[in-house]
């Protein structure tokens, strides 16, 4: 901007002098002054951009969870809290959406995993709050490694009212523990992508999934009291 401004300023000034529109006024361009002015402008722009950029990085980093990693397993179990929150109404639709996603992976040739029969369940925690979830058996690719696990996906009330959290519990059934943990990085990444795609759905499509969830949990009643961590 400063370079083009300097060039345009010289061109306009020369044209005005030739047309005689400046009268007896003469224009003296100093190269040193122009360079100092450009340097000062660049310095001001740089300093003015550093402060908001620093503030934005502090605000954005926790929300997008760029450093989220798969928790280390405890024995044959991985308990992971996904970096997503959902309101109460959307939580029901999200489960129907995910049930459809897992149903689509019951063919081994699709995606990075194969899913068994998907079951919906409802439970009450020790505080009497009703939560819902899905459970199934997952085979991770490549299938020749024989990695198989039980998946339980919970969407339960969080710290604040009407804000639900997403918890995934993975229990290894077969396969080497090192391969199991390593392959779950890709699996949980795919699962997180589904939550991102859920947020991109239209409001009407979300309402359709909420309606589908009523049939999904129609015959299910709270029968167990469990504690989630």
C-alpha cells in the first residue's frame, strides 16, 4: 500500500504540475522521507496486529481443541471425553444421527471400521439425571490385525443445566494393545468429524433426527443407575 501510494502520489503530483493546477506551489519528493514514512507505517501496522492476534489465539485455542489426544488406556479400556457440547434437544437427534452412521458401517468394506448391531439405551446416574447412549461392537481396519472393541457412546448432562457432554468408552475385546490404541486415533478422529458434520446440518434436518430418536428410544426405559466420570 505504501509503495503504490508513493508511486501514485508522484504521478498525480506530476500531472497537476503540468496542468498548472497547483499555481506557484512546487512539490519536492524526498526519497529518504518516503522510506522513513513507509518504515513507520509498516511498524505501526505490525504492532497493531500483534495485540489482537495474541488475544485471538488465547481465545481460539481452547475452543477448537487443537491439542486433543486420545487418552491413554487403563488396562483394556479407554475413556475419552470428546470436545463437544450439545443442548438437551439436539442430544436426542445427535444419537439418531450417529446410529444411522454406525448402521451404514455394518459392511466391512465401508470406511475405516465395521460396526455390529447398534443398540440404544437409557440410564439414570446417581443424581437422578436421565441420559442416553449407543453401544455396539467395532472392528477396526486393517481387519487382519484382529482388533475388536466394545463401544459405548454416552451423551449425558454436564456441569451446566441443559448442556450435555459426549463421552466414549472403548473396551478392547481382541487384538494387540499397542495396535488397538494406535488405530483408535483414526477411529476417534472419524467420530469427531461426524459431530462437526452434525453441526453443519440444517435446522430442519436436525429436527428430523430428533423425531427419529423418539422411535429409537421408544421402548427403552431407564433401568440402571450408573456413575459417569
